């Protein structure tokens, strides 16, 4: 079976779509899947068996990236073209079946929304990321043995979704204090190299002997392998949050100007806590402008986030606080 899977530009959305790739591979032994996605997400599929080639779609003027994708795929017959980008590409390819993601008006979580297009609404495949032994070896070097590790994702692709660094520092202090749920734990801080300035205040607040600075030190799959070595993840709504949840470790997402019900971390060990202001209340604030990078996370207190992390840690699977 030959499948062309066109998935998201964004890392988080691409992670939430990986369950379908895993489903096809499990139910169609020997399937060959070509994945087309944004360049930032391409590495996500590089260790997935049965996925070759991976086509990074670099955005070009006049939507020429779609023409480039058509040129690379038109000469082949596809058993299935699955397009999560809602394009017309499938109409111009030789395909036995074409499925194009349609809007559901914001009704379902992204994982359920995708699965429903393939008749799997009642049993949506959970995100599944594959890594290699090389990624695990790299993770062992970055996070050597030596006690529990609290993973923190203090960055986001937009300042509005970024909880203030000083609050992350206070949360780390509370969770790793002698009376906290992870007393004396090391703290691994994740982020891309271009996000170092965002992460710097938190890094500077963590004692050197307990700080593991992984900002700019990992690709997606090595970060996933590092998450497998951590005890708990707390971070903003971001691709890293979804990657952490996919690894199966307890993952707490911090939400404000985005909808938990649509993009909350997915999994039995995942939970979310949001600002006291709802999504609609944030958007209705005087002067709200999505083009500005000012944080909209101010009404999420340290105490509320700490309580949510403790509840997730103690009870296993959590719910939105």
C-alpha cells in the first residue's frame, strides 16, 4: 500500500497527526508512506519505519511549494492520498482514495478531528513518535543517570502563550523543594536555540549543580528520547508540550490564549491548567492584538500551576484544572 500523507507545517499539529501514520503501518504491513510537511516538522518522521521519503514543504511565493509537491508525486499511483492541509492536491494525483481534512467548526480535539476523517472517531489513534537507538544514546549523554529530572518548556511560538519566566522559576522552586513532589530534582530546560533569550531568565534562576541546559541542544527526536528520561514535564502550549505528552511521561500544559479542548496535551498521563481568564475572555480584553507578543498568561498563578502539577503527579491521568 502506498500512502501520501500531507500533514502540518507546525510541529505540534504534526505530532498530533502521527497516530494516523502509526495506525496505517500497524494495519497495513509493508505499507510505504510518503510524508509531506513543514521543514520544522520533517525530522519528526525520520525514524518511523515505512516512512520514505519525507518531503519538506518550504513555503514559496504564489503557492509554488504545492506545485513542487505535485511534481514530486504525480508520476506515482497512490492507494491513499490523505491531506490534512485541505488542499486540492489530491484531485490532480492518481489515487485510489482521497481524504481531505474538513473543518469541524472547532468541535473536537485535533486528534479526534483527524481520526474522524478516517472513520476512527470512537477510537482515535494516539500520537506515536519513533526514535532510534542513536537518539537514546544521545539522550543518555545529555541527561546522565543521577536522580529524577523535572523537564520545563518555558518557550512558545508566540509571546502571548508564554508564561512569565519568573513564574516558571517559582514553580521549579516549589516542585523541587524539600517538601515538593520532586525534592532536589535536576531541572532540564528545553527550547530551540533561537529561543535562548526567552529561556535565559529561568536558566539563570536554577542552581548550576541542578541545571541541565538543553536549549538548542536537541533535535525533535533527541528531545523525545530525553523526555523518556524525565519524571515530569511542565510547559507552555507548544510543540514540545505535545512531544512530551507523546512520550508518555506526566505532562502538564499551561494554557491561556489557546483552547485546551482543541489542543490540550493528549494521553492518559497528560493534563492542562489554564489562566483564570477563559480563551474568549482573553480575546475580548481591550486592546487585544494577536500580532503583539505581550503575554496573555498573567492570570495563571504559580500556586494554581503548582497545584495542577502536584495533582497530575499524585493521581496519574489528570484533567483540565
